[in-house]
């Protein structure tokens, strides 16, 4: 059993030398490797191929790679049982972009959320004379002029 006294590291150098004699003291970037993980399931020969690929290009150790995600991080995410990405859609008449700001289907207004942009424009409109004065100054930026245009266009 080890007793007290100094501990001298083997692989990492205990002290680095000066200038051209310097060496890494932390053991270097490639001393620790991630373990090779062989998945189960898949087709015939897939596991062998994946194992060989991992052996051909080993990855350096990463801190926390074997740790599960924090408890609250994925709490709200769950896939209902029986749902698979390989299955067809249950809503064939609804485009994928339904609810998005672009593409086919209804836009974000279908969500029934309050129009925050209209409220912001009303608040900015009271300062329009100040913004116009700023945009009309010699050397004003295109962004200042575009701000005035966008407020006037939204009113």
C-alpha cells in the first residue's frame, strides 16, 4: 500500500524543459481514446463494419461522453409509443410547412398567438419624428433609413 510522499507521474512529464527541450506535461492529445462501441440490431455485417471504422479512425477522449444528459434537459421530449419516422403521415392533405412562416399551408397566424410585431410598431411610431430626423441627417446609415421605411410601411 502506498504511503505518503511525492507522486511522480509516468506518462505525463513531471516538469517541462525550457525552449527546444519543452514537452507536454498533460500527457498529450491522443493518449486517451474513446472506447469502441458496437451497436446491436441492424443488418448482417453492419456491426463488423462499424467496429472496423471505429478502429481505423479512433476518437480522442471527450469529457462526459458516457454520461447521460441532465435530467431536465430531455424531460419534455418523448416519442409516443408506436410512432416511427419510417411510417407514412397521418395527415396526407397537410403540407410539411404548415404553420411555418414560409412555404405551403397556413402561416404562423394559424397558431392564434398575439401579433407582437403590431404592438412594437405602435410603440415605435410615437418616435417616428425622431427617427426621421436621424435618417435625414447627412451621412446617416442605410439602416436608419430602412428603419423609418419599415415603420411607415407597417402603419
